[in-house]
């Protein structure tokens, strides 16, 4: 399991990660109006669209604590593991401004680790 090193003091940022041998760019944006962080996943800059822009694999998913962030998402190019947010203070509250990467952390569970969990070997 990988803890993603996020930036709690920024309202919007992008970071590139290698997840299960797949390079992706994760964009996190905080929306003050609904006090929610949103996740978009892009191909890295080396995999640009025909107009030179990155290709969005998924866009604008809410980051909800205690839930898989990509559970119902099927898109070619997404890593096969599970990305999820966890309230580290067991309050089961979503991250507010300045809390994503602090009180609420985002983790990636690899495809191999998921298989072990499903087989009951954890």
C-alpha cells in the first residue's frame, strides 16, 4: 500500500505517480462552495492528445473519506489497484480545506495486494 504524499496547504495541484507500473497525473482541487476536494486523473505529459493536451481518464470525482475513489469508474489507462481516502482520526469526515494530505490521507492499494485481500490472505 502506498501513501500518496499530498499537499494539504494547496487548494489545487497536480502530481505524477507510478501506480502498478502505470504513470498517471492526479489533480486535486478544493471547491470552497461545497467544501469538497475533487480528483481528476490524466495521462502523463508524454501521452498527449492530438492537440498537445493531456488526456483526461476521469474528471471531477469527489474525494470522500472511507470510500474507493475509482470504484465505479472504468476507463482504459487507469491503474488496476484501488485508490481510497481515509480519515486518520477516525471521525469519518471528508477533508475540508487544508485537510487532504493531513487528517485525510489518500492511499493506493496495488492490484497484487487487492488479490491477496480478496483471497483472504491478509
